């Protein structure tokens, strides 16, 4: 049986390691963090209910809030996508990491925290037979060590948690603000954790050559935010980075990339957990099929793109559309879309993860009528 080394104990690394251990492999996972929760509040934890249920990860102890809809603000237009059912959960990322760290350990994974590997350390693991899995995030050292091609597009983020009266209008709704003034190529968001605590964040394209913290400051002074923040105090704040295009190549010899290291994220929202986990499972199966039946490891690339590439491309196309059109155009477009019933369409058929599933649901119901 081949030896497996996973670099990165983020959620995707923990899942790929657990899956491989369940296939019977000897798996060691390395991470520079001293505890598995460290740094987890740099990112948010909004995940679709359906995606989480299908993911097979542990999350029940990590849920801090439930969401039933979203308000998308484009200048003077607001698109309300609101349902009575729970659509998504807000998870505590630290607790989620902990739950899934336990799951990996129970499966027999040897987790070595406090081990940040440099390029030489990573290259030295390549003895020709060990399978190396880079699950080391957006700025992957594994990708650099083995000269994988670069990811083309990144979003720089800045987010802060606030607590105060008047901050949260409806704890079941996320607000997304689209404006080139503060969120060039992305958006600003308010995600409620409870009726008194919310996370505010902003993302900007790396190509804008601006600082995400400065964009965040502009965001907090725009729209209805000064009013909502007037009685709120900051709890903590973080800057981070999200890849929003997939890496052109994600397998080379015995080295595979998964999760943010492979750019397996939704370009529209930057959400990378559901697709990252789904691709981690494809990676684990590819390693298993290679070990058991000699199937080429390089087929991992074809398999994950075949299963999830269409949805990721649809997200990329939507992202590219709203990043390039003018605000006036977008405002007009939303006005027309609302008049044509876009709000009830998204409320009925919407899916946070899979635009292709949304279209399938729509056409199937139309055909059934
Ligand atoms: C502001 C923000 C908000 C987000 N919101 C959401 C959301 O609501 N929903 C969602 O689905 N996704 C969201 N994402 C994206 C999501 O956080 C990522 O897609 C996800 O964390 C990717 O997981 P990963 O395991 O691939 O990488 P990471 O979580 O980045 O984990 C990589 C791990 O590798 C380790 N590592 C890196 N280099 C080395 C090295 N050289 N040696 C050893 N260890 C190393 C790191 O310490 C880290 O633990 C958000 C991201 C950001 C920045």
C-alpha cells in the first residue's frame, strides 16, 4: 500500500486524509498551525444546507445560525430572495475544524500540527512512490514546490465581527452589497451570527491593486451601514485571500492538489468548502483506484472537472459578468429581472452551489406542468 502525505489540515485536507484512511491507507497530515482551530476565523462559514448534508462532514456542533434568504443590493435596487425554509447554516469555522479533526483521528490519520513545511521539505517527500496531496490553501507551497501553473484570479478580503443593537435587522437574512466604490470585482456582505452579532466583510479583485482594509473602511461608510454600525463595537478583524479561478493543472506525477490549492471555489461568492470537499473525495477515490487497479492517477483531473467543472464554470461566468458591466447597467438589469419575476424564481429554484441544478429544477417543473 502506498504512503500518503497530506499537506494542510484545513477542512479539505482533513476530509481527504480521513477518506484515504478509510480506504485503508497509511496517512500523515502536516500543518503549520499549533491547533486545528487556529486562523479559522479569517474566513466565514456560510454553507448551504443541501451541500452540507451531502458533504458527509461533521457540522452539527458548529451551527451558530440558520439562514432563509438573502438581499442583494445593487445601487438603488434590491433583489430579495427569501424563503420560509432554512437554506443555509452559519458555522463556527473553529468548531467545524475541531469536529472534523476528531473524525480524521478516529479514522487513523496521523495529524502532525506545528509542522510548517518549506519548499525543500516538501520536495524531499517525493520519493517516487509516496502520494503527496497539497491541501495547503490559496497560496499553495506544494504547487510552487512542484511548479504547477498559477491560479489567475484572487479576491482579497477583509472582514470584522461586530456586536451591537440595531446591527442585525433579520438574523435569517444575509445582505450582499455590489458596488465598484468599495468592492471592485466582488461584493460587501453582512452575515448575521445572532440577533446582536454579525460579520461584515468585503472582497476586491487582486488586480485592483488596492488594500482590502481600505475597501472595508469605505464599505462601512456606505449605504445603510453607518446607521447599522452606530451602536456596534468590533470584536475581531482579519484579512485573507480567496482563489476565484481553478488552477489549470491539479495533478502531476504523484502530486495532487485539492481545495483552495486547486482553486476549487465558487467565483461568485468565494465559497470553497462544498466543492473542495467534493473534489477531496474524488482525489481520495483516484488514489484508491490507482493503488488497487492501477488506474492512472492523472485521471483525477478529468474526474473532478467532469463532476464539478460545469458548475464552477457557470459561477465563473456570472462573476465575470457582474465584475465587468457598469453599475448603471446592473441596476437596470436587476430592475428588469425583478419585473420578470426573478425574486420568486430564485426563491423557488435557487441553489447556492449548483446553478446547473437550479436550471434543471426549473425545466423539470415546467415540463411536469
Ligand atoms: C473572508 C472569507 C470568507 C469565506 N467564506 C466562505 C463561506 O462562507 N463558505 C465557504 O464555503 N467558503 C468560504 N470561504 C472559502 C473557504 O474558507 C475556503 O475555500 C476553505 O477554507 C478551503 O479549505 P482548504 O482546506 O482548501 O484550505 P485552508 O482552509 O486554507 O487550509 C490550508 C491549511 O494548510 C496549512 N498550510 C499552508 N501552507 C502550509 C505549509 N507550507 N506547511 C504546512 N501547512 C500549511 C494552513 O495552515 C491551513 O491550515 C471564505 C474565505 C474567506 C477568505
